[in-house]
């Protein structure tokens, strides 16, 4: 089953997502990253956070739910000139987070930013991410908790 992305991939959504960086979306993880680490980025989107990871670690694998979605990340890497010549090993793979194609203990870090809220079985997704991370590695998640969101002034339409 292919998961769906609730927000879609329209231009305004992508423009907002392209503003994401390690500093504004994954600063909590930065102290644990080092050159040479092998990082898996689940749901890489347009690739802006993934590109920052690549600059820090030198080794990333970006995943998305479909080829069209993954091409956004590939284009970002090309546009930024992130290549082997710059010391960057970047791989791209269409994946379902519930059934990753990677071997056990393959990555130092498995990262997902705003992904878990969109999957049908989050525990299975997290378990699968943990499976591909080596002992002592990190499963890093940043996500929204819609149950704790509130708006002011209140709006029944937004709440619905």
C-alpha cells in the first residue's frame, strides 16, 4: 500500500518545505552528527534538510513514497551542486517506511521530519526505522501532535 501525503505537493506546500534546514527543523540532532556517518532521511521531500545532512555527514540516503516525490530531492541536490566531487555520497530510493528495503544495522541515523503523522501504522514505521539503524545509532523523529494544537481565536472550521 502506498501511503499518501496529507498536505500534497502543490507549489505553496513545497515552497514552505524548501525553507526547512537543520537549524530550523532538526537542530536537536546536529550535536549527534559527524562526518562519515551514514544517514537515512525518510520522507525527504524537496531535500533541503537532506542537503544539510549531506554537507555534515557526507553520506545520505533520501527516501520518498514515489518517484515523482523523490525527484524533488534529486533536483535540489543537482541545483545545489552536491556531488561526489564535493565529498558527498547521496543515494535516492523510493521506499515505504513500513517495509524498508535496507539491511539491518545499515545506518548510523534514521531521520523523519513530519512523516509519522501521515503513515497508517506509526509503530510499525518506527520499528522498521530502528531495524535499519546500527546498535548505538539514532532514530530521530520530529513531528506534529495535532491533538495538542489550538487556534486563537477559536474556529470550528479550522478545528474540524
